[in-house]
C-alpha cells in the first residue's frame, strides 16, 4: 500500500499552482501519476492541455473548474475527470485555499481517438464568433485581401455549421483609420464619404465572392458605436494602467503636422526594411515613428523633427505575463508566439493610445484636446462590440462591457496585423475587463504577391475582386485562392496560372471525369444509379482511400489545423484517386462475366463524386450544390462521418453538366449540341477521348482515324493507288470510287490489278 498526506511545505510551482508531486508511475499495479495541489484565494492555474487523462478530487475550498471555456463549480468531495487535450483551469473564487489531489495517466489509444475530432473538442456548445479582419475602406477588395481572412473565415464558418456548431461570421469596416483620411485628401472628398463609398464596394465584392457575413458593422455610421467605444476607453483610463504622459513623437519640419501611419516612412528599427509608421509588414514588429531609420514625411520634403507630446499611453511591457497566459488558452500559432517573444524582449513598450487627428472618435476625457482614440484600440473593442450588436439581433444578452468566458472567438488575419490582434488586443482586454479570460484562436496568413510584387491598394497594383468575380468564375477563383493562399509563406498569383488551373484541373480533369461518368451511367444503366454488386480487393482499397480523404479534409477545415491549402490538395486528391481507379477498372466494364464487379466500380465512382460534393461545400459552395443536384441527392448541408454510396435507383444527370464557366445555352442552341456531337464523332471514327474536334471538319478528322488510314493502306497495297481522304470522303458512290481506283491503278502501271478492282467492284 502507498499512502500520502498533504504537506504544504513540500509544494512547488507547476502550471501556475503549488504542487507536491508523488511519482507513482513506477507502481505497475496502478500505472498513474499523482499530486497534491493548492490554489490560493483569488488565483488560478495556468491554462494548459496535455495528452493524459486527468482526474481532480477536491479536498477543501471552493472555486470553478474551467474546461474549454465552460465553468463548473467545485467543492469538497467532488471528483472531476477531463479528456486529453481539453484546456483546463482551476480558479479559486473562495476565501480559503483550494486544495485538491490529481491523478493522471497516459492512455494513448484514447488520445489518438480524440486528437483528430473536429466535432466538439474546444468548441462544444459554445457560441463561436469568427471574425475576418476589418478592411480599411480606402479602396476595394483585391484578391490578395480575399485570399486571406475573408475566404478563410467563410470556409471555416461553412464547415463548422455543417458540423452543427453555433457559429457566426462577423465583419466590419475600419472607418476611422488614418488611411481613410489620407485617401480623402487625395480624392478631394470627406473621410466619411470615402468610408461610405468603399464600404459599400467592399460589401458588394464579398457578395460576389459568395461571402455574406452574418453582420457587418460600419463604425462611422453605427449610432451606438462612438458612445460604447468611449466607455471602453474610460475603463482603460480608470484601470490606472493607461495614463497621460509625455512621449517622443515626429512632426513635419515645415508644417508641424503630426507624423504617424500613412504620413511617415522610413526604415524599420528592428529589421531595416522600408516601412510606414507604427508597424513593419515584414518582421511584424511595431515602431513608434520617432524610432524609424531616416524618417521622411510622405507628403512633404522637409526633414521631420522630433519633439514631445502628451498622449494617453499604455505600458505594454507590464502586461507581458497576461499576454503570454492568453496565448496558452486558445490557438496561438508558432509565428505569433515567436513575434510576442521578440517584442517582449524589449526593456519598455510604451504604446500611445490617442493621436492628434480630426478624423476619429474623441474620448470622453477632455485633457488631450484635438486627439482621437487610436483606431487600433477600436480593433480590439470592435470585436466585442460586434458580439453585443449580434446579440441584440438574435435576442441574447451579450454585452461588450461584460464579456463572457464561454465566448469562443476565432480570428482570421494577415501577419501584418498580428501585433494588434494578438498582443495589444489581449492587453487591452485585461486592462478593461480583468475578470474576463478571452479564449481566442488566431489563424494567420502571410502576404499574397501579384506577379512577384506585393498587392497594393494605394499603388493600384492589384486584381480587384469585382473585375474577376462572376457567377461563372466564383468557384474557380475560390479554389485557386484556397490552393495558393499564403498560409505559412508568401505565395504568388499569376493570371496565366489561374487560367491554366481552371482549364486543366477544374474543366479538363474534374468536369471531364464527371461528364464521362454520367455518360457511362447513361449508356450502361439508363442514367439510374446501379446497386453495388460483387466487391474485389481493389474496390475495398479504393473505399479506404476515400475514407482517408474524408478524414484529411476534416482535419484541414477543423479548428486545430485549419488549412485551405491542404483542403484544396485534398479535393484534387479525391479526383486523382478516382481517375486512377477508373483507369484500372475500365478494362472489364464491357466483359459480361464481370458485370457485377463493373457495377460496383461505377457505384464507387459515384460515391467519390458524392464525397467531392460534400468536401467541396465549404470551399466551393456553388459547385458543391450543382454537383449534388446532378447526382440526385440533397444539398450538402451536413458533414459526412463516413463515405456512403449514392442510393441505388437514383437518377443522375452528369453527362452534360457545365460545372465551371458559363452555363450552356438552351437545348435549341448549337452550343448545347456541341459536346454531344463531338462525342459522337470521336466514337464514330474511333478518335482518342481527349482529341479536340469542335474546330475540325469531318474530312480533316478522317485523316486521323485509324480506320481510314487502314483503308488507305489496304487500297494502296492492293491497287497501287495512293488516294487521299478527300477522294475517299468525296461525293462518289462506292461503284464510282471503284472506277476511280481502277483508273488510278492503270495509271500506276498495274493493268491486271485495275481489271481485278473493276471485277470485284
């Protein structure tokens, strides 16, 4: 027997709590580890997750056990077990020490089963708020914008809804940006006019991309927004962490204009790259304008001068521990954590939260005249304000001034916004609402290049969404952007490559296979889905590959490993696997002895098409719906748990569907008959399936027919007459052709053969 008694003197720090460990892993009959733990009043353990299964037994005290954002009150005598990978925190809300015993053990099969699950883990029944980074309304959306936060958020939300989650896509426009004011100066309009004009254009572009957020907040026209923002800022000031203080700043050497963001350029003080004020798009670190290398005013020629100015300022370095704790709660990618480590290696990080400007929201505090609340505070506040606004619409009491721990927030953002989203934002939340533990997943993308150079709204180096998107192109654009979006490194868009992917992959491979499958079902089974017959080992192996693709797709779209690059490759893989399978099975389709195996192969191909429709739904919703309709099945609104066959007896209509590009004209139009006629010609003269015939004459196609070539050869061998295809396919009857051959044979010096030809004719 092994006994242990709680001993406060033997405690040491672990996971933010005091533990007295008793290593029992060597006791073979138990095989578990155990420990005593104590959480003092008003404290909590660090958020963490691990692969072990763990059980807490509460001995004394009271508090809450928070597991994936859900609070469960605990008191003496309770035993609580949580699964592997559940993020858990023990929070002492009582007046005495919370003392507990913990028992933990590694159950590898259990952890392996839980790790790939995307249905409930970390999300459960919590409300999920997915945010795409608010675009600045100083221009429209180009495909660089669309490839990152906007397509990512939309596909994520669609997948989560297919899995039954309560999830909403919330969006906004960043109206009070200094870049809007600068655009207004260039265009000779007011900032409000610019924000309204481009805000409407942004919404329209999202609609063309089949992205319709559940809510879009335009901050400059929302009546409640300014007052709510002022209240948030006042909470920051009241915390004592945000104070008025002198700080160094840059001013135009001639006009005295305050220089920040779009009004100043220089070298990044960290990496030396050319940058604007406040953030470096390459290394991601903030600058404070006055520390730029060789700064110069964007709209002037005079050398900037440094001076001091009183602004409301936050000492960000004092909140290092809170920011790092925040990164342990949700999903914080390595790139984000590495950036935080670099920034917090600085001795001080004093961030000014108000700036001189005539465009923005004035704080309630009157002791910084002429200054507005910095727009990057609005970024953090805007998210929780968006939740409150959505709650008013849905009838939920969600409040920005009382955020809730069970809110699950998911951000999609570009790397250049990482500092504001994942470092400054959590620090502001901790300052304004210290009792709140925000649970946030961050999905970060790098820059997308256009022909090797950075997309730029200001330089108009872009392909605008409104110029490339249409009902006929939207699925192809979404697929290509998913395949090439810059998830872990910068990637490049070229129009020629996009068009090649459309023609070779989507039209040539996907649509070609689906049309051919439909034609085979029509020819062999009258357009009705056959029931599977006899299965071969190759059939079961193919079904297993489809199951693997389904699992891979769920992983690519799930909350832990979201990757549209991976999703696009998996969709391609489904089709490529099926084409290989089709090529192998095609050899026995017309052999009567193997007809039962042949219909199993066809049934499996149709199952692959059904799987493609479901897996494509979050990425290519129009294609998915059209394919499902052509297969005679319901629209793909639920994520499949297993691969299933299309129900036998279902009528399919795949043969003549156009899934990518413009839809065909009505049946009476020549364009509608062309695919059918091309197929008929290929079959009649036995040409390869990929032979282009639409622009060729029948005479010209006959030249390439093996039947005609064989006929020419036999005539030449027999008569010595070398006749052309035009002669064979001319307007002569067969008797007249015989006379023609006889004459040519005589001319060639073969009178005996000529006589034979005449006789046989």
